C-alpha cells in the first residue's frame, strides 16, 4: 500500500486496535474492496489465460488462489474487527447483523480454504482455472452486495449509523 493511500483511509490493511466510527469503517472497507477488485481482475486474467492453455508459469493459477486467500483473510478479519463493535451497540438488530456477517464470512473462508487446499495439493490441475474464474465473479458480486448495504453509513460517528436489517450483505442499510 502506498503512503498516500494509507493516509486517506487511516487504516490500510491492518485491523485497528481501538473501535472506529462507522465512516472510518466504511472508508476502510471500500478502500480494501478497491484493492481486492484490482487483484481479482489480474487473477481473472490468469484464469482466462490458463483456460486458453497459455498461462505461464504453469502454477500461476495455484499461486493466484493462494494470494487471493491471504488477501481475503486479512480483509475478512478487518471487517469483523471494525463492524462487530458497531453492530453490537445497535439494538435490537445488531446481534442479527453480527450473526449474518459471521455466517457470510464463514462461507467465504470455507470456499477459499477448499480451493486453496486443492491448489496446494494439485497446482497443475486444469479445473483450478475454471474454479478461480468462478471465484472472482462470486467475490465481485459479494462485494457489490456489501457496498450496497453500507452505502448509507454516515461519515461522522457511530451514533449516526444507519438503521435497519433488511437486504443482503452486512445489513447496514436504512
Ligand atoms: Fe464481508
Ligand atoms: Fe468485504
């Protein structure tokens, strides 16, 4: 991460030790989503090349899967660290939001772990490319959904955060 980018979010990739307000949480998550999107674009290109039989080195797909899992693990931990404290003070729906977030993250971690295990065991497996391509599309959709649900979070402080629990993602929408 560049210094200037870290200054914009104040957080970068590291999960903050102290609780942050809703605006800081949202900005931090959106910044990370932008980095993840850029990586997903490259990973998708690697997968497409592999599907055409043109990828080099031969284990590029397996390597991209490992990198993606590492990046997502940092991101999911970050979201949990910044969002759960905000949800927990938001009665009565906060605990439900926490449960939804953790459930969604468990699913994502499971999919990433399974594919990574396969990639480590059989790095040259031809089907890895198709699975990586699917994974990139799925994660892009999941991020869009999260962003829709976060877009009404206020910029100033937790007391102004959005209300309501309908819809998908993390349920931050009004
Ligand atoms: Fe998430
Ligand atoms: Fe996210």
